[in-house]
C-alpha cells in the first residue's frame, strides 16, 4: 500500500500504450492510498523501491504516473508479506472503500463522460466488490480525509502492516 501526499492540485494523465485513450485524473491536495501487489520480477523490494524512488522511470502502470516526483510531494509504503496471489489487493481496496472519509478516485476517459478507475485495470476479479460499493471494483486509489498510519490501516484491514524499509 502506498501513501501519497499532494500539497497542491494536480492533473495526472495516464497514457495507454498502443494509442489507446488516455485517462485524466483531477486530484485535490491531500492524502491518497493506493493498493497494489508486487508479484513481478524483483518482488516487493523492487516494486516499492521503484515507486518510492525520485529517479525518472519508464511508466508502465497507473501508479507510475502518480508516484513520480513531479506529482507526489511525499511517499511512504506499508506492506503485508504474502507468498501467493490470494486476492488481498482486492480485499484491501474494498475494505478501504468502506472506511468513512475514503473517496474512490476515478478519471475521465477522453472528452467522454466515461469513468475509469485507477490501478485496477489488471484486476480480473474486479476486487471482489462488496454489495453497495460499486467503485471498489473500479479503482485501487482512494483519497482519504484522515492521516494514514500503518497502525490505523492495520486495524481496518485486520493485518499488521510493516513499513517498507523498516528494520
């Protein structure tokens, strides 16, 4: 889980490879939580190191556009180790969507009124969407009106989160 803080309004445009339409996200100042997994090459350390780095990077995933130094003013990461893909990412997105003060982030596709969620494009299970929480199956990014901490999040998620880089 990435915690990103923005001090000012930002417009993040996620461009899809192959000429697909881009999606524009208008973000207000504040705190954001992004839920993701890290089962690719290099695992957790590689993925979180990439997203917390201030060095320029090739943009592959939605979060690469938001976690860049020119957009996010502060970044932190917390994780729960897992050796298997068990849907935790989807359960966490749904759980966060149910917390008071958490707002799902969606963006505009082109000039159309179509809405697209952030960072959930590869989710085949559509986040195990809970009844009455339709946005949870469209996004893995939430604006929160409270200060995220590993302890507070752990209580809501029923897990003890570890700060990335903590010993």
